[in-house]
C-alpha cells in the first residue's frame, strides 16, 4: 500500500483529527452562525513511485465505492507534450492509503471536464468499465493497455467532433481493452457528448448522451440518446427525447427502489428547466418526461450546466443551477421536487452530491468571505433537514470536488489551482 501525499502529482491525506469552532460568515446572502471544520494535516511522500513533476496538470477526480467496499479514485493527468492519461487507484482503508495508480488509457484526444466527466463503473462480476470522451487522435500506448490500438469511431485532427468510448478490465484494473465507441453509428465528424454512464440493476451498462441531429440547419441541435449493453455488448442507440437543451450534461442514478432516473435540462421555447424520466425495467421503457421543479428559467442560449444526484432512502436528491430572476442559484430538491435549499451566493458553483447510508452531503466551491479564495463547502442532508454551511479546512483554491460518505466521515477529492495553471489533486477527510 502507498501513503497519500501533498504534491503536484497525486494525493493529500487530511483528517487525522478534527475539531470545530464557530464564526460569523455570509451564507446564502445572509449572515448566520455556521460550523467551520478544521483538520490536522499529515504529509507523506512516496516520490519513489511518482517523482514530483510540476509539468503535469491533474483534473476532475471522481470518488466511488466498489461493491466490495473499496474506495476507487479516478482522474486524468496531462503532461507537457499534451498527452492525457486516464488513471485509477484503490483504497482498502477508507482513503487513508491508495494502491499504485493504474493507467486506463493515454492519448491526445481524451477529454475530461464538468461537461463530460470520465467515469469508471464496477460491475457485480468484479469487472470495471471505463467510459470517457475521446476524439481519437494519436494514442500513447502504455503497459496498462492490453491492445494499444487507436480507438474506433472517433475523428482525429480537431474540429467539434467528439466520441464516447469505453474500455474494460477484468483483472482489477491492471490491464484494459482498447477504447471502442459506445455508439455503433459509423458517422464521424459529429458531437456525441455531455454523457453519463451507470450500472443497471441487472449488471448491464447504460450510457445516456447528447448527439448532433442529422441534417439540422441550426448552429447546435442535439437530441438525447441511450445505449445499453446486452451480455456486455452495446446495442444500437435509441432516441429518448428529441428536443433537449443542446450542451448541458446528463445525470443518471439508481434510486432506493431500484429505478433508473435520467435527469437532463429540457428546452421548451427556451425555458430550460430540469426534466426527469424513470425506467423500472432496466432502461427498456421510460416514463413520460416531467419537469423536476418549475424554475421557469427562460434563456436564449445553453447554460452549460447539468444536475447531480444521490440516493436518499427510497428516493433521491437532485441539485443544479438555475438563473431564474426569482431565485437564482444552486437548488437542492428531493424526489418529489420539493425545494430544500437554494445557494444564492453568486460565487457558489460546481455542485456535487455524496451518498451516505444515514445522510447525504451537498458539496460546492465558493469564495470565502475572509480571503475571497475559492474553498470547498458542504451541507449535511438528512431526509429534508439541511445543515448550515461547513467549510473544508485547508481547501483554499479548491475546485471540482467529489465526495464519498464513509460511516461518520466525508472523503473529499478536489483540484487545487496553481499559479502555473497546472492544477494538483488533494484529498481531505472531514468528520461529520
């Protein structure tokens, strides 16, 4: 096992101990008493595994838990030559130590962002499926690739084309198959993106995404599509909704009843509220699309932001940004669309939700009043009860957070902005 570090390359372990104090700060545009979490930090160097390399930029960490209970951390790192590597590491002790990283795929066409976040899924049979956006330019073979061939279905050379591909590992993430398109449509030079991917209750994989509408005369027109595997092989795509917002990410989750929820930004005469469809038969059929909460945000353009979700008992929680004049900000609603809280501070953005057995956590980044630096903040959510804001101590310049609730602790991974524009990664543990 390998200890976590603070450096420009991988991880920092935070949270050997914690204590709490109170301060007056701005919260939702009004002054209120909140709890601020402070953590003792311990740095551990393992430069013999990955020497310090400030030429690399690290981005978009994602935390998940495997069916065996291991913590899985994935991220991308880009070197000075423009080659991006999609990486993964595991922890058996709740994020205190991680295994050596494994490289899923390396190339110049990999994209990983808030719009198209790369994901690694764990199936019940123990295999892993990585899903990510790749334009298919020159691939950089690595020992982690069992078949280092260029991906299928993508177009190299730039432009607005993008493709969604997947790789499979059946040996714990040590080796991976070559990237293959999830979409069997051979047409190239188009956008397939803004996707999400999930493991269905029957252990098949579903990927929902936006795709350019054929022969459209508009600047950007995309519909919502889905592909699902059968015995591990992706079947032909289906159109789920023909009229949607063109550039907002999709979100999917399996709720406490085992139903698949698809949440996406709809477009009804430029009213761009969040819609939801539900499937109770492993994506064979879907309910009629329903607006999750009537924000009535009318905007002649794409907001470029989507929803996040987490399971909550037999239901779910959803959060997203709406710029409606009536109540602009990040809102959190339950499965019935009941609004629980709105983060109206203008600097609050990039929301995430973390699952837990007893409570969920709403995460976001926001400028802290004392120093105007971006820090990671969160609220605990227990049923319909939402706590005051809590700041993650030591998270200055933190962005793009992801979280995981483990017993009474919150594990948070996030980027840390650097002056050289090459962000590092950090992990903090906060006692709930």
